[in-house]
C-alpha cells in the first residue's frame, strides 16, 4: 500500500506527500526490525528515511524535516550507531525550534514530547533502558496528549523500567495504564509494551497485575 501511495504521490508531483509516505514506510520497517531483530530491515528503514529527506529537501517545512530526522534516529539506533542517533535527534530539535504553527494537522504531533519519546525509544534500542526510562518520564510531563498517546507513553515508561531491572517501579507504573485499556483505549501497541511488564510481574509475584493484564489481553483479542 505504501508503494502504491508513493507511486501516486510521484505521479501528481507532490514532494511533501512523497516524503510523508517514505517516512511512514521507514517507521514501519524499523518497527518490524525491532520486533524481529532484523538489521536488514533496520537498514531499509534508514534508506527510506534518507529518501524522505531527499524528497523534502526543497520544502520549507521544518516540522517535516524534524520528523524525517526522528525516523532516521530510530533506524540508526537499531543499527547500534549511537553517534548518528544523537546527531539525528539534535537535528530534529533544531528543526522544531523553527517550526511553523500553521503546519497541516497531520504533522502537528511533532513536538518536544514526540522528540523525547523517540529519543527514549532510541536509547532502548541502543541497550540503555535506564536513560530511556528518564526520557519516557519526561515525555509524560508535556500537556495536550491524547488519552491513547498518554496511555502508550506510560506503557513505554513501564517497559523501560522493566528492562532496567526496576520490577516494582515497572509494575506500579504499568498498573496505572490498565484502567484506560479496560475503558475503551484499544491500543495493541500499548498492550505489547505492557507484556514486558507482565514478564517481570510474574517473576516478582505481582499477581494482581498479571490477572488484570491477562483479562484485558483476552478482551482486546476478541
């Protein structure tokens, strides 16, 4: 579908739409790379992010360039390139500093909260869950997030705490997310982050979390 979308965007000569399709394709490749541990797909994510940057090179949309840098940061962190990751995050922040408040709605989500979240994800990819946890917590301090995104942010924070070895903190944070999932937030991504917490909760004897999580997982799978 993304390939078809890219072809259509090219056929009408819309570089912003082409860049948008390419950055989404990069995000998808990196997501699958993270799930399956595929360096090949991570390299594909980087290639697509670079293509997005090339498509948008003449477009005066700093927020779009920031988003493309975040996609690049994600891919290079999966490849273990810490220096390129930090450079991409810094570039995203510089671009955001000059962003226009009149940007179209589809890209207004790119703000300091989004950068902090993606920076945290990158540190997790690089094997530094303690730094990731600090950044995920910082990302939660920004106002204006949707209920769905805020639930996902808390789940990411809980997962980072679990990976950092803080089982009690992970369970305490994770259990705060469960009411949202049982009351209408149908986010499989959020649920999957909490699966990591479920693992440490079982090991530490946190039966309440395990029981409530399992019930919600069954509910969302039907």
